[in-house]
C-alpha cells in the first residue's frame, strides 16, 4: 500500500483541512492572500494532517470541526517552522523550488512565518479543548527551544548520539507526537490508547527525520534541490556522519572539515565517502527500528483499514526515496 | 501622579509577573538563559502588565495564577514583536541600545522572537480560560496581519487617515485592548464592564502609538537612540507627516522625498520642517483626544486608587517625553 492509498482513506477530510488552511491564509488584502496561499499550496504531502485524520478513526472525536482545526493547526505550525528555517539557514532552495527567502526580503519572510504561527495558535484555540491547547503550546516551546539550542551550540559537532536524538525530537518528532496525542485527547481516548498513539507519533517522527538526514546524503542533488551533504556543509552532524566518525581515521577526517581546514573539494570528497560508507546502512537500520516500533504500537488497536494505513505509513516513511 | 506612583499600587504582583517571565525565559542550556533573560530585562516600563494588574483590581479574578500568566503573556508577546520588528526594519539601535539584530545573526534573532511568541502562547494557555485563549490568538493574528499588510503596502505613502488608524491598531492598540478585555474576562466582569475596559485599552493604545509617532519627530536623537524622523526615512507616513501634507505645497515636498528624488539633506530638512510645524500639535491633540476618551471610559467604575491610577496612566501616556 502506497502513501497515496493510505491517504485516500481520509481524502474528504483532508480536502476540508486544506480548505480550512486556505481560508485562514486569506486576507482582505488580495496580494497578501495570493502570496500566502502560494506558500500553503507549495506544501508537501500533508503527512501530518493525514496521520491526524487516520488516527481519529481509532477514537472518533465528537466534534468534527475541532478535529479539522487540529489537523490544520499542525500543518500551519509545520509551515511556519519551514518558512523561518529558510531565514535561519539562509537557504535559497527547498525541494528544488526557490524558498521564500530568495524571493521575499528576510523581513517579509519573518512576517510570513509569524503569520502561520499565529494561524496555528488560532486553529489550536478553535479546538476549544484546554488540554489540546496546552499540549500544542508546549510543543511550540519544545520546537523553538530545540532550534535555539541547535543554533547556539551549532559548531559543537562532536556530540553524543543523545544530542542528535534530542535535536530531531525538537525538529520533527515533537510535532508528530502532539499530532497523534492531541487527536486521542479530542477523541476522549482511554489513557492506554492515548499513550500508544502518542508513542506511534514519536517513533514515526524520529524515523521520518533520520530518513530525511540520510536522504540529505544519498538523494540526487536534483531531487534535493540542493547539493548533497548540506547539513554537514552547514556544520551539523546528523546520524550518517555520526556513524561514519565512529572509525577513528574517519573521525580525524571529519574533524579537519568541521574545523574549517578543508577546502570545498575536501568537503565534496567527505560527503561522497559518507554516502558510500556503511554509515548509511547503520543509520537506515536505526530508522527502520523506529518505524517498526511505531507499527508495533498500533497492535494496541483493532485491525481496521485506518489502523493498517497507519502501519503502512510507518513502512512508507523509511522506504521513501525523497 | 506619575507612572511610577500608579505602578507602585501593583508592585508585588508586577514582581511576580517579572519572575514568571524570567522563569519562562530560562532553559537547561545556560548561555541561552543568559541571553534571553537579558532580552527580558532590557524591556521597557512594563506598561502593559501594569495595566492588566490595575484593571484586575476593578474585577478581581478568582485565579491569581491565571492573572499573572495573562500579564506575562501580554509582555512576552510585546517582546516577541519588538524582536522581530528589529529584523523586519533592519534596525540596529532601539532606545539607544544595540538591538539584538546588531549582535546576533538574523537567524538567531528570528528564533529569539519565536521563543517569546511560543512563551506567550504557553502563558496564554496557562490561564486555562478558553475565551481568553481565543481572544489572545485572535490578537496575535491581528498583529501579524497588520505587519504583513504594512510591509506589502509599505511604499504607498499616500493613504487616508483610516489606514494609519488601522496600522497603529495592529501595531499597538490591539495588544492594549486584549490586555484589558482579557483581564475583564478572567474577572468574570459583566458585559458593560468588559466593554468599558476594552474600550479603555483600545483608546489608550491608540494614544500611546500616536505619541510614539510624534516623539519619533520631536525627541532628541540621543533619547531616541536613532535619527529623528526614522519612520519617514523608512517610507512610513505617520500622523505628524499626514497632517503636514494637508498643505498642498508641503504635500509636493513630501512627495519628492517619498518617491526617492531627494537627497539626505532634503530628508533632514523635511523632518525638521515637520518637527517645527503645526502638524505636531495637531497630532498631539488627537492623542489627547484618545487619552481623554480612555479616561472617560473609566467613569463606568467606582472611584478607587486603582481606577484613578488607570486615569493617571492615560494622562501620563500623552505627557511623556520618551
């Protein structure tokens, strides 16, 4: 079963979520509406709202608008962080498309990100569920703290694996986790079910980000829309580079590059060496481990098409090639 | 009665609000805590939390923590917008101090602003009052929409006065308005009282921003920490410039500057002409009008020291020199 097949189970609700986000991105000022709708439309596969809507089938919430608002809030928050990441990284390309940063001024990009933060907060408030709102606010804090921490400790490339885990939790898994957990809260799920789906979201998010970090090395530059190894080039050690440097002689090589003593050709060669090394398989094995753990969490629920779709998405996340 | 005297009535609660903000600005990563606490401490007079706490005396809320959280949320949101404004404007100085933007990278500045946005959302959630949370989220939307709108329509200097009002509402008055209104909601104030204090917040915020815009022309460059007329220099027409150009020959002069055909000396001369013109008094009269309206709204309440302090603050706002 492909991601699209899993997604098709919730196609109608997903359309409603899309419409809700577009409605929130509209303004009385037409050029602004156009620019913001463009940002919404250039979004990805809607993985996060899809998971919210599939999970909701396990414990249907009484209030459909609250569910749609939660799914839209999660996607709006994701959009906001992507936009600000572009300023933070100074990125000019994302998925082969010009980022907002390359077209708008930095100031406008900051404001566009703030716009989606504000919409996310507003949508979370629309769930009118105090626990959901609180969880959502806490996650916003976790995400932002993680970013600041990474930026301030950015050049400390020699970190333990736990630091990497903490980083990808803040960057990705925290949002997957709140998406599934808040869905359970809206559906008044029993504590065991809430914990199972929360853990599914956490595991899935961790797998998702590890695979993203692998693809940063292995995908075609064309598919990435940027040179391979961009994380390493910007001074960030992700899981493949971490495993690579477990070999003492490679660690020395990485050291030279990360301390800025290597030229561009030296970095290219290092990225290529990591791409062809066992480190990729080691990182992939870890992603698969998280994805399997995610799938196992779903044993808590009756087998249904929606439950199976969530299992399939865990598989898809580690098999995808971009 | 000075602002400090009015503020002294709520000194203990204000200390508690300060402590709450500092607690929220702390992180397990010490250098980050230091940087963020510095941002909090470099804040202004805490006008907004002071108003929240004084207003709360008119309809005491049952839950003290909710009140402190609201006051802290309002100040955190104010801090967040100030920080992002620095990126948006590219400002290097604010109140004579280096802005974050001049010391941190733009990316870090974006993240620091996001940090306080996140904290504001978290603090609003801590009130656990759904209406307050919703009002707060709506205000966040209003503020951000206003900024984006101003940026995208920035070079349209020839706007009606209503556009100026709309702009300063989003920039300043909306936050004063939600501060007072949400305080009434927390205190379960009757509808008439809620409306009276909401209108007080609105009027006070409008007066506050008009005075800020006047001071941008009239205050010493040393007190401003930047050259006089900085709004005009960055292409923004505020109320003094608006009144100035009601005279046809001055309108022509402004046109030349705003269309970028004048050199630096031409702008300096224009700023100086506005500073010495009747436009300043006309704008000041309008600020006083808003401040008087704010004070009149308080006739709804029994005369008490706290009610009188709110009246005094309305007077202070239009009499201040910085």
